[in-house]
């Protein structure tokens, strides 16, 4: 077990979650339980799964939670494209968010490989 708050990917996921909450505040009210909620849940899932995986006692469990976080990041990317298509997000904001999501997915992939190749249960970062 380690302090997940020190991980750069958790920090990035957390910051992305806050940004998604800010951006979705302007979505139509009738989307509160639709796309707004879905985007917020997917964004939240990334840092929460990193934290939960870090609290587990085995490398396979940590890897499983990293994979779940990757899936949530991909879901958020898809939902962002829908929000852009529906014109809930201006193109500039959507493209910025999409780039942040893609960067986070790259970081998650690298973290997955680092943990997978490590000889210890979890990296002490």
C-alpha cells in the first residue's frame, strides 16, 4: 500500500475530474441525469480506481484497477465527443479536454507497464 496522492497520474485524474465538473455545469438542465452525470462518473472513476488499486495488497489487483481506470478514461473520451457533437461543449473546450484525456490514457498505459514489470507489489512513488 502507498499514498496514491503522490502519484502524478492520480493528480492528473483528479484535476481532470474537477475540470469535467466545471465544464458540465453549462450543460442543459435536462441532461443532469444523462450526459452530465455520465461524464462526471467516468471522470471520477479514473482517480478513484487508481486510489482503490493502490490500497489493495497485490500487484494483480492494482493492475486490474488500472485497467478499469483506462476504460473509464476511454468512456469519458467518447462522452466528450457526444457533448461536442451536441454542441454542449465548444470545439476549443472539447479538443482541450480530449487531449487531456488522451494524455491521461498514455500515462495510465505507462503506469500499467511499470507496475506489471516491477518485482514489488506496488511502486513506492
